[in-house]
């Protein structure tokens, strides 16, 4: 069965194709053509520029570059082009923390005060809470006025920019996305390992997997870097996005990679028991001229890297999803789908409470957590894939796997993540 993957993709440009001989191609040429034509349409409307790799059941569906890495020089994007992966960086920071925990260098229950003695309320904030965005620490980029620059900054100076801000909630009581937490995790990696964050990521993660085109420290130079742009409006000349120094984004958005290197990462997570514990899920990224999506489950991966900062992403994403799921969807009566529309109280196994809104769009449900950021992005479509007796199963691929299960008899609804993490929903009267 094909798995639906929810992704945020980026858009613009022109089209150049390339594939590597060591990547086994799918025999479903119709699927490849359909996805390629979709992305080409967005490209020709100047809504996408970048590289895309999609694989299903170990076979490459699509591996191509679209648009230009340098629009002035007309250097095309290819599968080997290097892009900022934005917040997809967090997956590698998370993996490094788990790796250090396995080595015995730290514990996920360690409190922040162990690493920064004078951090306010640092004795209440754990590494686990930083990983899961439950620390209450403000987001230095989104909650505060932050001025990026081309000059380097130390990680200590970066932490000082948000350290004195009061917590937004008591640690462990809520969930709120925070880049600051991952900056702190990068700092903890350095203290635990004795290496710089960049050295650790490259030595422990990139080098063993032969991710030879992935870069942590920009000062070492690039072999095939895409320049970052704003998407053009009605023209083929996108304005260049201002540059900044990578040190402002350490741990949270500083890494560069290629679609093929990220596919090596996916293959390791799925096929090697030694690497499987370091699978921290899926993520999207955006910043300073780039966007990224790395979304996977055991059967399917979609990797999209773009050198356009802003783009009309959502509809392209939905179009790709529908192509991949086309053979798996079942038909449900509109009245059946509508019967589950409403607002629900939700409680996660780790104690997070929120309100979930379920709505209908055409033949599927859309779940929104109304700002609590349990899901990212906030709107997740769920498509009906099976109906047995009273149970209807809906599926989305965000994270490794997210399912929505509905018991028609008693309207018992639960969201199941990775087959183990269950969020129970109770209808609000």
C-alpha cells in the first residue's frame, strides 16, 4: 500500500533532469510522468525552483532538478545541488543528542542547569523537553525581534539573546515550537562531546553515511551551492535573498545538503538497525532564500529542496499527495465524512491538552490543532483508505506515519502516530 506523505514544497523556475545510475528507477513510468508534469507546471508558473527526489518501496519515482541554482549565470539545479535545509537540520541535531545519550555522554532527563549553571529555571527544563518543544523557552526568531547578519556570532552570544526572556509556560505543561531549544541542544552536544557542533555532525553523521555533499560549516566552502531567492512575480528574474552567516542558525537551521544525500540518510534510517534509533521523523524548513521538506515512512520518502524563500506550497503538496495515493483511496459518502466534523478535546499520552478541529474538504478530513503546534504544519489532511465493520481508517504520512481511526458506532476517534503514540479525541458538545 502506498503511504500518503504530507509535505511543504517550494516552487519556481525551469527544468533540468538528471539521475544517478546507482539509484534504481521505478518501472511505473506513468507515475513518474504524472508527478514530473505536475512539478513542471508549477515551475513554468514561476512557483518552484529546486530539486525533488521521491522514492517508493526502494525505487526512485523522480530525481530531478528544476529551475536554476544561479539565475544570473543560468546554472541549472540538479540532484547534486546544495541547498540550505532549514529546520530539517533539527532532525540531525536530534539524532546527535540520541547518539550522545547512547554513548553515555548525557541523559535525556538531564536538566539545562547541568550545562548552563545560571540559566533561569534551568533546573526545571530537561533535554527531552527541549527536543519535543515543551520547555517554554521563547522562540528567538519568531517571538523576538532578531536581526540576522553576515558576521559570525558565538553560540554563547546567540543564547544570550533569549536567555533572559521569561518562559511562556511551565516546562512540560504545553507544546510550543521553539528554535531556541535546538540552539541549546547544539550547545549541549558541544559540551557533552568536546567537539564543535559542525565537527560532530560531519564526523558522526555525514561521513559514515558518505553524505559527501552535506555541509555544516559554510566557511569551508561549497562545491555546488544554489543561491537563495525570493520567488518572482510574473517574471523569470527572481530577486536575490540577503545573505547571512550560518552561526546564527546553529543546531536549528544551519545545515546544507542535497536530495541524494538526504536519500542516503533515509536509506540508513530504514535499512540499518544501527541507525534506526536516530530516526527523528519528518520535518519542513524555511529561511533566508530556501525551503525544504523531508517527509517519510517505511515505504515512501519525498525530499524537496528549493532556493525560493516564498512560494505557493500547499496546493502543490496536495496535488502530489493525491497522485501518490490515487490507487489506495476508498469512497465514503459525504454524509459519513460530515458526521465527524467538529471540535474535539485532545489529550496526548505525555499530558499535552489541546483542542482539535476536524473539517471536511471534498473527499477527506482535515485536522487542525488550533495553534497548539502538536502537528506541524497545523492542517493535516486525512484520506480514507479502509473501512472494516464499524472502523474507518484514514491515513496521512506526516511524521513516519499518522493515522486517524474512527469507530462509527460510538464516534470514538483517535490519532495514532507511529503505531504507538495515541491521541484520544472527545467531542465538545
